């Protein structure tokens, strides 16, 4: 049995590099040799035991690689082809997918919907922080990478970029909108970029770290607010002459930022939430207009599937957006435990790490 | 100075019938002689002092009547014409109106948006529980009543019907959807009707009062749940084979019903909130999918304006919906204090009262 | 080799019942024993040679039946289960499907889109006017039929009902809209029903045949116009006080009806086209407002897939719509050539025929 | 009676500068002293007699100026304030306006809709190629110009920019779309800019004039096609690997470009039409998929109103778009006949002229 290296969840507090068999594949699967992958904030939640997964599971949901082998029923690809796949891998055929919501794919359930069901890599099946990964429903998920793009250029497509842009897209941003984005971690930075790409003409980026606000400007922020220095709610109301913003994007997952979003929205505005929360949220009565302010609160889970990846890569290819500044550190797969240590503790100004098996 | 009778807010706990001057009108206004009006749940909040208005203000925001006099700049109407106007009276020219959100009309503010700003009758200007009412921005708001419709037939259009149907419309209900409506007071009943009108094929009505559930069936409910007897969340999940509903409509304004809505939603579902809340709301983490379930929470304030009234009256005229069962009691304006007493204490199975000056 | 009866296209003018092998199935397919099917207007185009298909192809795209055999990779079904499938059978995994447009499925093409590519039964693969039919991509397409519904009750779901309702849905009909539907053949009747289901409050049905207008009333038409007796354009303008309609639906496929739709639209209105045209169309300058009237012209190909079928069957089950009046004649498969003769010549007031193998 | 200079339509072939009285204003109007205006392609149609207007009418619908006087009922502005107003001046209160379609404003008609009814300046009332212009429904239409923007920077907002961007917005362009824009006159150039602002990642500009294609690149085109040298349909299909474009924008008003749009659309694509046509249009059967290709054809008339102007000026202010390259020539109002001559004959590479009274 051929073996490979893989980053495996052992128990809360421990993700370690182990030897595992190279995955077998079924008729609809593909085996992809991973050439680049990364670590996500969600993986840190898994590491800490805050998000439960099975012991022994290979972690990681952001694959870039080369097709090693195709299942017997897979058409339209060739071995050796450079590909990526989304963090979310919709089946294509569930009721959720056929309703345009593959992230909540319930393939195999009686009714075809399952919360977060489209998220399989490193959650319900082995992930891609490994030398090889099995991609399920390959025909719905494998997206060919254009030759002119490097691995690192497309490394954010599977999750960070899809999620961040998705938050802007769900909000229905219109040309001329004013948008505030709370928190400029990797997803918030992509939400900032997404707001600009969608036609917002005043994008206000908020964070506590000056370095992130600098990158936010590169991503399209017109104005930046360092929330360690000023109250961002007051500052946004001041900057908008008391009007508030059309759209506020939450990209951190805390009550404070969720609430700040509500406080800066104009009546009729939209709160687009991307954060992963760890407790109940409170909606304050006043900013909610007691239920009468024509507000919308939306949440978006990373959209996946090959068509999504194709679109995101076209953004990169067009030069509209350059996400390379977000890859701040690089590690070999052999050193992934060091990468977890650095990323988990947010040391050294890390934004995203590239891991190469 | 010609005088009239009007129901006036004196102080918390007291709305009394007083003599007041018949209103003067400006160039863009109309004076309407009220022939039928009603009392709204919001008026009870005002009565109790829970929603503050100026002392001396005439209450009431649901006018049906006859044009007595037109302002010098008003075109397209004639004196003696039967008309209604929405509870919300958009100016038409504010930035909020020009953005399609007249309920948050900020006409006169620097930026053109104001929370609830479109609600003027019985809130920021004198209302229509009186013999006469001044209708501002008459050309945007006066809607001619078709001859074949009686006053009582259109009495729900200004608020209850516009709000209830609005909750269904905002939710983007599609043909084949399953919709749960929590609480079957007047607005909930109209939301139930709105869900059916929008193409929902399983409409589930929830209330604690058997009589209201009977009316809910008349309004279009396919299934009814008496929440004083069974847990509506468990029952809805059972009825939907664990799938949950596509849309849940909150029509009461309580944490319990808001939360129940979240608990019965499928992933990717929509909570359409119509209730007026009186405290902070909590979003429970699990039903919210920790922010990852692709949910939408929307609030809708009663849409107003003459085009809205025209559309709603066409619903009545088409026979698609008959709201007469909702008018359970009738009073002369002279007896409006008794009507407040009955309606405020929800005695005698009251749903809505018709008040005729 | 087990054999079956099948209606086969031999050459223009000849569709005949022949013996053919029962289809083999692949890992993702299902074999369905057909219990009821029907003939579509499109099949008559094929018969006449107006729409080209391969000689020897089994015709028919509206299957109701029982699962005889499941492919090795198919999960979530059992043999013996009653099922239907749409006329359009999306793969689920093409770029078109992942974009929510399975009717233009280009599974297998380089870019994932192909005009009409989702229409396979009786077009690019063998259809269901036969004892057995192979259903491709079974997991995306097989929809279980609720026990309480008969074959005939769901027989319109695969095509006629999906197309007709689809024309109303694409148009974005809103509560209170006025809608005109030109031609009340089977698809037009379903469009009439779809307009009512979507909240239109004045549905105007147009046809030249009095009997069809009677059925149109059953399907939800508020007003009917016999275009063999009056000019429908003038009549609609009269009925709407010169305002025109919000939405006009074309359900015949002729220049005359297409043009009449444009002539009755209000500025800002929507023409939803369902017809299959056989020549170039002309857009008259005046009704088109020289390009300045904020009009929309939309075409809709029958939506397919199991989720669509589930929704449509829920409409039937809810009692919102009863399509049984549309099944006017019944034939055994052995007599399908007679059925083609009757249906092709539109004799005896035929609307739809039920064919039972 | 105070007099002013104004460009007046005398008869087909003659627009001349004449002395006219400075307009009187009513209670809802404003008198604006024009500081900069321009000539539109539509004005040339008027000049040639192709679009009929009343003799003696002042031409021009793109005003930039200073408030000279406010009507008695106008609030929220001050005399001396720099303002602009859209080419389309919605009343705000018609049924069309309250339906979000002010361009088809039928204020004063029985039903509230009138084709092109929102276009009043230089069409149904005196326009702004004059020293002064009366702005009707001033509160819905006057938009304050930010101090940091010059007259010329906002000169395209009233018509060209609003129309061009509107064509992109109506089409519902999504991040990652491929968009072709046929013809790069002033409106086409703005449509090109609008496509990029909306998130399209491959914008293909087509024109016959090399100089316009150069400006198209400045406006956001990724690829340009000189249709005097290559067949643009073949070239676009080649560039998209046979896939076609998601959206095609027609910005010329000819059968050839309209048809080319259809020929380059993918199934399920959108044709957004901005051109003013002068004859019937033909829809070719094949590219239209015989009505089965899930296509959309939309037309957009320039959106107006102060909120629209505010949004467009925010685009300029944000630096997302610089339209100064489009102002190629400048004239005094006294020389406007020369400007008509130059612009009408498209001499000297003219795109837009600035006229200063």
C-alpha cells in the first residue's frame, strides 16, 4: 500500500504529520497530488477542539495540485492537469445544489439539505494538507488552472477569496454604495476587495492592526479606521455625515463587530456576516429599529464548485485583484506543525501561509 | 375656526376624544373627510406610553374617506372622490424614496434617510382617528377606491395588509415553498395570506388561540398548529420530515417566536420579521449555524404610497383575498374610547375594529 | 436480449411503434419502467421533420413510472419506487448547472454550456414513449412521487407544467400584477395558472378556441378574450384603461402573438416568451419604444431536475392547481400511432393524451 | 422681462441661438443658471427632424449650474448652490416612480405611466442649452455637486454616464462575467466602464474607430476589437473559446450590432440594449435558440433623479472612473451652432463637447 504524509487531527491541541495510505478513489472521484495548500482559521478552531472532527482525519480544505488519477466515470479531464477545487465540494445533484445552494448540500439525506453539508474536505472526509487528496464528485469540483497563473496566485480561491467576495456578492452591493468591512484578516481583506469589485465607491476598512489596514488599501479600501485608536462606529457615522453605510460586512465572528455593523447601517441597509461565531449573538433593539428599519442580515458560507473556481481565477487573471500580498510565509509540508504554531498564534504578522508537499 | 372630533394622546394611559380645529392644508396636501378608520396594535403601544409621541397628537394611521379639499398644487384628483392612503406616506422625492424604500423616508434631512421616517400619521403629524385628516404629499399617497369596494373591504390596505403581504414579498417566496407564520393576529393572518398569494404550497400557521387558527385557514393556511397545545418547533420539523421550512415569518415581536423561526428554518432559509420588538433579541448559535448556514433575516416596515394601495386593492377586487372576517367589531368615532378599551384588552375575540366618524 | 415496445422516429412523417432492446444502464443511470407518458407539441415538430433528431431514436420526454433497476453508483432510491423525471435532465455538474441554468447544460463540452443541452430524452438520447427508459444522472433527476398522487396527476410536471409555470416565474410577477397570456394550449394554460399562483390579480387569457378559454378560467384566468372574435390588443388596452399589462406571456411561437405581447405591455413591462419559433422574429419599433421603454424580453426553456419536480408535485398535492382537465384522451402504448394522429391534427378538442404501456 | 440666450429648435435642420425670456418657476421648481452643458446624440436626432419636438423648444438635457431661485415649496437647498440634475427628471410621485421606474414617469396621466415620460428637458419642456433652465420637481431632481468636483467632471452624469452604467447594471453583471460592448461612442464607453465597475473580468470593446478603442482601454476594456478590420462575432467566439459572452451590450442602435450581440451570447446570456433604434428590429432564429435558449433582452432608458446623480458623482469622486478624456472640445454658448456642426458631423475625433454660457 503506497503511503503519503498527511497532517492529521489527533486530539484537541494536536495536529501532527503522519504517514497514511494514499487514498483510494471511486468512479466519480479524482486523486489529486497536492502541490500547494494552506492553513485556514477554521483549522485552528479544529486544532483547539472548538470545532469537532473525527480523530485521525486529515485536515485542510484549500487544494492546488495535479490530477494523479481519474475515477472510471470521470470525463472532461486528463491526468497531469493542474487543478484546484473549492473548500466546499458540492455534489451537484442534491436538492440544495439544484436550488443553487451547494454549500448546504445534503446529498444522501432524505431531503437533500444539510447544514454546512457541502464542506467535506478536512471536515467529513480527509482533507488536503497531505501529499494526495481524494476529490469527490470530481466533475462538479475540479477546475483547470490557467497556465499563466502560479499555484500561489490561485491558493486563496478555494476558501478565503470565495468567502470574502461571496460576502460582498450576497449583500447585493450596487454601484455607488458605501460599504464598511469589519476586520481585515484574510477573509475581511477579500471582502474589502469584493466590495470594490462590486462597484462600491466608498469602502471603509476597520481593523486593530496597522499592517492589515495597509494591505486593505491595496485590496481596495478608500478609507481605513484603526479601531484600537478610534471608535469605529462614531468614525463611520462621522465619515458618512450621519448617514451610515449601505452595507456592513462582518468578517471576524464576534458580538462586538456584529453589533458595530448594525450600529453603522443606514435604515434599509444590509449586514453581510462572514464570521464564525462561538456563542449566541445579541441584536440590540435600537440599531435594529425595533424590527422596523427594513434591515437585512445575511450569512454566507464559502461558495464552491468548479464554476465558482473558474470565475475567481478569472478575477486573478484579469489583474483586477492580486492576492499575493496575503501569502506572508511559506513552509514545506514536513514543517507544517511549525506553520500551525506560527499561524495559530498569529505571530510575525502572518496573514496566510503556503504549504508545499 | 371649524372644529372636529379627534382621538388625541393626552398622556400614557389616556387617549381621549377631543375637539380640535379641522386641519389647514398646504399646496401639496389634501384634506380628507374620514369615513372609516381603525385602531392598530401600534396605537396600543402609544396608549401605554411604550412608543412615545407628542402630547396632543391625533392618533391613527389607517384612513378611508372622501377628499374634502385639495392643495393648490395637487393635480389628478377631484373633491368628493373616495380615497385611501397608506399608514406610511412617502414624500416620493427623498433619497430613500428614490431608492425604493419610502418607509425610511428622510425627506428634509441632509441625506434623505430617516428610520421609520415614512410613518407620519399619528406619529409625527396628526392622524386619522378624527373627522378629518391632512394627507401630506397627496399626489404620492392618495389612491382612488374602486366603486365596487366598500370602506370595510379596503380598511386593512393602509397597514395590516400592506405589512403582512410585505413580509411574504420581502422573503422572496417561490412557487412550491413551505412557509411557517408565527402568530395569527391581524398582521400574521395577512402574512399567511401573502405566503399563499406568493405561491407557497405548504403554509403552516401557528397561534395559541383556536379562533385565530380558524381564520388562518380562511386566509390560506394549509396546516395549523396550536402552540398552547404542542411545541410548534417540534411539530413543524415533524411535518416537514426534518427538512424545516424555506421561509419563517415572525408576526408577534417576541424573542420566543423570533427564535422559533430560526429553529424551524432549513439551511439557506429566510426569516422574515414583521414584529415590533421591545427589547434586545438573542440569536441562538446552533440554529444560526454559527453564522455558516446561509440564512437571511429580513425586517419589513409597512410599504406605503398610492401605487402600493392600488395593488392591494386589486387583490381585494380580484377576490383572491377577503379580509372582511378580520373586522370583528364596529364603533362610532364618538365611542372610540370604548373601542380602545376592547381592542387594548383583546376582549371578545376582537381582531380589528371599524371606526366610523 | 430482452425487448420492449417503443415509439421510434423513422423519417419525417413517420413515428412508429417498434421492438427495441430494453436499455442498458451505466453506473449513474436508472432504468425506469414507464407506467404513463404523453405526447408533446414538440414531438409533433419532430414527426413533421421540423425539428431534426436521429433516425431510430425513441421519442418522448415526459416519463412517469417505477424504478426497475439502479446503476451501481446511484444512492437514495430503491427499486420499485414510483418516480418521475423532468423533460430536461440536467447533469448537475456542468458549469451551466452550477450557474443555475441546467436547461442549457453543456456537460462534456469544453466550457460547460450547450444550447438546449439539458434536453436529452427523445432528443439526444432515447425517450420515454416506450416500456422502459434509461434516466441519465439519476440522482439529479429522479423524483419520488407522493403516494396520494396518481400518475395522471403528475403527468404534466415533466414538461408542460414546468414550462408554463416557469414562464410566469421568470417574469418576476408580483402581487397585484396584470398579466396577459397569449394562447391557451397546454403550456399557455399552465402559464395562466402560474401567473395566478405568483400573485397576479388580473390574469387575461387569450385564445381562438372557446373550449380552451373555459379551461383557462379553471386554471385561474380572471378575464378571457376570444381572439377569433375581437382584436386582443385593443381589448386588453380597453380592459386596462389604456395602461397595458405588467407582464405578457407568449405561449404559441408565432410572430403575431409575440408582437401582440409587445403591443399590450406597459412601459417597463416584461414579455416572457415560451413559444418555439420557426422563423426570424420582428420587433416593431413603436411598441419597443425605439429601445427606450425599459422593456424586458425573456425566454424560458422548461426547468428540470428532481428538486423542480418535487416543487411542482407539491403544487398538485396542495390542491392549488388541478391539471386533470388537461388530460382529454387516453391510449395504450400499442395505439400510440393513433394518439399521434389525433394529437397531431388537434382533433376532438384534444389538449393532452395519456399513454400507458 | 429679463431675457437670455437659448438654443432653440426652429425646424428640421435648424437649431439656432435665440433670445428668450428667462423661465418663470412654480412652487415646486427651481431656476438654475447653467454654467456647463453639452450636446447629446439625441439632440442631433432632433436637429435632423428624426425625433420630433415642438418648434421653439429649447434643446438640451444635461445641466450643470448654480441655483438662481427656488420655488416657494422647495426645501433643502439654497440659492447659489452648485447642482446638477439628470436628463430624466422624475416627479417622484407617479405610479411609475413609486414602482422604481421614473424614466417612464406618467405623472398626470390617469394611470401614472407614460413611455419616456420622465424625459422632459429639451423634449416636453425647455431644456438647458441656455443661460437658465427651469428644473421641475426640484426636490426630486437637484443634486448638490461636491466642492472638489469641477463642472466638467460631472458633466456626463446627467445622461451619458447614467445611461451607460445603467446598461451594465440592468444586465445584472456578476463578478467574473465576460461582457462585450458593441460601439464605443460616449454611451458605449460608459457601458464599458460600467461593466468593469460591476465586476466583469473580461470586458471586450468593439468599434470601428481606433481612437475610440484607445479610450475604451482607459475606461476598463480588457480586449478591443476593431470591427472595421475583423468580424467581431467570429473574434469574440474565438477569444472565448466558443463559449460566448455572459452579457452583450448594444450601444449604437443598429440592426447589425443588435444582431451581433445575440450571436455572441452564450445560452442563458443577457443582451442589454441602450441604442435608440430607427426601424423595426429582426431577431434571427438561430442565435435566439428558436426561443429556447433562456436569453434575456433588456432595454434601459437613462435613470434620473437626485439619488442617481449622487451615486454617479460618488463614482467620479472615488477615482474609480475619470470621464474627462471624453470631453474633447469646448465652446461658448454663443458658438453652440458651431458645436452642433462639429458634433453632428462627428468631425475632428469629437466625443463630447462642453458648452459654457
